């Protein structure tokens, strides 16, 4: 039975590729962004682009670009042309909106800056398209290793823990970050360009 199923699937694949309805080239073109996402920077973000911007990639998904639209102390607000909004402090995602799953820190202030090493019992709101928002407590513990800050987080209420990473340049500014913003979502990787003074 299984042998017959394998033979039928192989026959279907060969017929599809020879009739032209599906070719290996078309199939590769369709899945290429998933296998090898384009990491090149769009032409509009050349040296003459006047604003700070960042690339954002969720898991192995496509890269989107966000532009710095507002600065409030150390909190930077980034928006994309298709409705994504992210707020960061030193590259740490403290609020997101537009993903399938999101989070917001209840108090977004200087306490969240990366030079504060141990933050216990912060309250975050977790929400998604599939469930109503709910609050939970989270603890953060940070360790600096050369040009990398690792932030371990833990929420016992929802049994969620992990490690965020922040990569620094020679001036101590975050140029790349890896954040986990929701327990049901893969990592969010951001690469920052034309760094703002509050980065």
C-alpha cells in the first residue's frame, strides 16, 4: 500500500514537471524567499536616506524594513509602510503591534535600558490575533560578554523563558538584536542602520 502511494506521488510529480504546469524552476522561484531570504538593502535606503532604519525578520520569514518615526527619551518608535510598529529601548523590543502575536511592557521607561542588570517582576501584556490580551510577570537578568549583552528572561506564570541577545558596536551602541516577544512566536531579529543617538 505504501509502496503504491510512493509510486503514484512520484508519477504525479514527474507528470506535473513535464507538462509545464509546475516546473522545478517555478517551484524554486516560489520557495526561494523561504530558503534564502533576500538580505540586500532596498535601493531607497542608500547613503542619502536621511533617517535611522532597521531590518526586521521573524523566524525564517521575509525581511521587512522599519523607519524611526519618533524618539521619546530612550524609547524609539519604528514603523513600516505596511502597518508594523515596534518600540525599542537600546534595541530591546518593549512593544510590538502588527505581528500575529505581540507584547507590550506595562511601564516603558529608562528602567528597561540595557545597563540595568537585574529587573524582576516587570509586567507585560501578551496578545495575539487568536486570544485576548492578558498580563503576566517577567524577570530579566543581563550578562555582558565583550560586545554582546545576553538577557535571560523568565515568566513562571506562563512557563516562558529564553534568552535575548544584543550585539554592540565599538561605541557600545546596539547594531543587532534578537528578541523573543511572544511565547508562541519565533525570534525577532533586528539590524539597525544609521544609528540614532538614543540607540
